[in-house]
C-alpha cells in the first residue's frame, strides 16, 4: 500500500484503472497498487511530481497472517466455549455472528427482537437487532447503529457485536434500555462480508455481490442512498465506489431505509474503518449544516470519552465528512440527516490511521470495542440527560440538559 500526497479526486489518480483507494483526506490518499502495474503507477506519479511512499510493503502477507491467526484461535477455543462462538480477540465470519445473535435472542428474552429487513442477491438476511426494556414506561430515545456496510471493514461488525454483548452481560448497559431503544445492524452487507472470508484476494472486497450485468460485480452500498446521489461516486460498475443503477437499487438499502423511515431516530451512528475520525454531515458539500455546533459538541464528547478510556492513546479527528475526506454522496448518514431530519447523524471511522488500514490487528479488536462503546455511551448520555454515562466523568453540560428537555 502506498501513500500519495494528493486527494483521491486528483486527475492522475482518477485516470488510473488499477488502483484500490484505501482511504484519503483533503491532502493525501492511501492506494493499493497491483504488482503488475507498479512501474506504470510509479512513472506517472514521478512525471506528475507527486510525492509517494510505501506504507505497507506486502498487504497479502498481512492477510495470510490474519487468516492463520484466526484458524489457531478458533481451534483453541472451539472446545472450551459452549454458549456461542464469539469473542473479541479474533474476527468472526457471518456464521459465527448469526449464531451469536441466536444466543442473544435466547438470553435477552423480550428485551431483544431480531428482524430481517431484506434478502440479498445470494439469499442472506439483512438483520436488525432491536433492544428495549418493555417494562419501562419512560419515554425513550432511539439509537440506530449501522455496521458492516463495507465488506472489508471487519472491525465495524466486531464493535457492533461487542455492544450487543454488553446489553446481555453488563447491567449498566441493560439499565440504558429504560431510557433508550436501540436498533443495531451488525452486518449491513452480509454477502460482501462473507465473501471477504473466502480467499486471500477476497479479503479486501468493499461492495455487495450484486450482478451488475457487466464484467464487474457489486455496488458500493454507502453510495446508494438517495441524497445528492452520484456526487463523488462512480457510474463505472468496476469502481470501488460504484453508486448502482439508481438510488436504492439494492435490496440491502431498500430494506434498511424502509425500517428507518418507520423509526423515529434520535441518534444515528454508522461504523466504518479506517481513519480514526468522527464525521458529520455533509459529505456532498463542504458547507456546514445549520446545527454544526451541536454536532461538534456531541462529537467532542465521543472523542474525549475515547481518549480517557484509552489513557490518552487514541485520539480522533472530527469534522464535516466532505471537509475531512473530500466530496462523496449517497452515504447513509447524509440521507438520515436530510431525508429523515435526524439532527444527530454521524459516521465514525474506527482505528487505525492507516498503518494497517482495513487489516487492523486482532490485538486491537477488544480495546477498540471497549473505547468505542464508552464513546457511544457518552453520546447517549447527551441525548438522555444521564450525565454519569461519560467515561471522562465530566458532567453533561446545560446544553445536553436542554436537548433532553426540548428535543
């Protein structure tokens, strides 16, 4: 993987067909270059006087190490774990996640519902886990947590399932259900996610597995939502950011948007990787939304909670998505903000900042999950007025109290 000192929309990068964009911001881009075209890419970058460097020498070796580690861990734990196959020391495929959800439903009783909102091209179910305390008469804020919309971002479903496990095993999280309802999508792109577990080359797949009636497969589900559709996305079916034939062309986005429309969401979070950033609208324009100060305030609470939980080791950037990452439209968070009028809508790009990118080491799964959970708990404290939820032990401001009273 190479780093280059230009954003992804630079004409030289846009003119190269053999690049996989791993991530970018306003000043540089991480690109995965196939070995057979390395000399050509190197020549073009040098002729254009674009500075570049090697960040990861051999990505496939990281994939192979990851797969070997997963095999060894599963072999050790299969004989000792009886309840469900999940832990947060290794990445798990869709079969393990589905079995975990069945366990969650059994232990959660009437606190947990698991509903299917769509059937994918390959016949898998897009599941939403609904959690609430039916015995509590208190008014409840509704939190929607989306994970796994990009197949290769394995840390995203890992964090989402960890949070689901907290609701089953941690009293402080169960107590949250007296004042909140949660809608958790553990894997929004089940076909793509499962495909990444099949071969070394498939590990870096991003899109779903839709038949595009072309030489290429898949739609970028995070460019398929109907908000300024097409800005910063691609009409090329072979592109990593292919937007689809039309908004909501895919069963995954069709099903999710239908349920989201029926849910009066107060806080929306989409978990992605990588970049270590808290992003808020807009992605399609660099202009700031009307409530940008409110969005910044809540983002700051997440950042501070993660920093405190990680003992100052993990620091997130925050800002408007387009301002930090360049223009891109058709993403879930912008659609939720504009179409559903959800004033608190975020994308959280989980660690790291690019050293390993989508290949975040297994040794960081549990720490990332714990830190993210504490950050989200603090955000929920903001919308519910439960100031004790923040990991940094700072009371929620008067601004939070006003929000809980009037929104």
